[in-house]
C-alpha cells in the first residue's frame, strides 16, 4: 500500500515537472549539453524508480512542493557525485564488456539491474548478517520478518529459500551453528515445502548445533524425496552410530 502511494505521488510530481524544469541546463557532466527537458525528465524518473528515491536524494533542496526552488545544478550532495561515477561505470560496462558479447540482441545493464528499488543495493543475506552482528540473532530474525512483510514481491530482496540457505551455510563456515539452525528453521517455516538442498543445510545445522534427532529427521526428509541419495544415507548412518 505504501509503495503504491509512493508511485502515485511520484507520478503526480513527474507530470508537473515540464513546467518547472528549464529548457537548458547548467553543470551537465555526463548527459549531452543539449539534452531536452523531456528526455532528461524521463531519465530522472527512471533513476527515481530504480533506486526508490526522490529528487532530493541527489539534488540540493527539498523535494515535493518545493521542487521549483531546488538547485539542480549544485554539486553539494555527495550522492550526485556518486551518481555520475555510477553512470560512467554503467556506460563502460555496456560499451566495453556487454557490447562485445556476441549474443543478439545485447542485454543492456541499467540502474535497476542492480538497485531493484533500493538506494543501497545489497543481498538479503548481507543485510541479515550485518544485523546479526550488530543486534544478535533475534534482531536478525525480526528484521527478516519485517522486510518480508514490507517488500515481498517487489524485487528488492530474494525471499526464496535460497537466500537463507546461503546465509546459513556461511554461518556454519563461521562456526555459528546456533544461528545457522535458527535461520534454517525460520526458512522452513516461511518457505515450505523445502528442497533437498534446504533439508541438507538444515540437517547440517542441527547436527553442528548438537541436535542429532532433528538432524536424523532432516536426512529422513531427503530420503523420502530421493531414496537413492547416497550422501544422505551415509550421513544418517553416521548419526545413528554417534559420529559427528
């Protein structure tokens, strides 16, 4: 609902822009000096949607009703300087790398390719790991639930089983079995039915966390779906023999 309201507001502002933006511009360093207002507005709207931001993210002044009083030429904000760097990077990627791939038609990289509606594009597992290091396991779980309620389906984060599988594997490598088991139990709760990969990570997390009975049940789920899975058979046998 909030995202839809944001889009409505942004569209209404964009509709009024032609009367507020001059025909000629100063301090253009990436775009052509003679770019038209119409073309520039279209590009800027693309930035807004790609990053989930408004004009005042990069430009000096206040967005919204005060848009006519914004200083678009100013380089006051570091985000504007960063935007120029990113634009040149995207241009170089498309020209020097994607442009040399024989696939036709060529797939062009755009801002939204990475940003997906986020001003600071990051994977879900990176966001959760940072929260876990700052606020602990329970804080990371709360953040996941909050992000899932707010952003599920809008493409900002991958809420499929994969993200938490990868996070939990990373946690196991870091010697954090309690955190890995908790994140995989959350994963099973919200992303059931699970794949064999998911049950494999869950089993390894339960075993590493000193919960062999749960691990046995996890390996059993794998064998229900794939009775010939030799790895699961071997790991289950080790558990039953008391081997870690």
